[in-house]
């Protein structure tokens, strides 16, 4: 049995991050008056750094 650790595979592609960022950006517009919009805005910016 091989004892070397296996390399993990990425779950999302760079394109996936762009699509999620686009979808979240549109959602932020729809919930602008909701207090949760700040959390989604933070997520939007984190996704921008990734992809």
C-alpha cells in the first residue's frame, strides 16, 4: 500500500468562481435592504480574489 498522501483536487474551476461572483452580484442587488447583504457583499469580494 502506498503511504504517500494524495494531492487534493480543486472542487471549483476559475470559471466557476466567475459565475458564482456574477450570480452573487445580482443577488446583492435584489436584497440590498436586507442586513444579510453585507455578508453576501463580503463573499462577492472574496470570490473576486480567488478567480
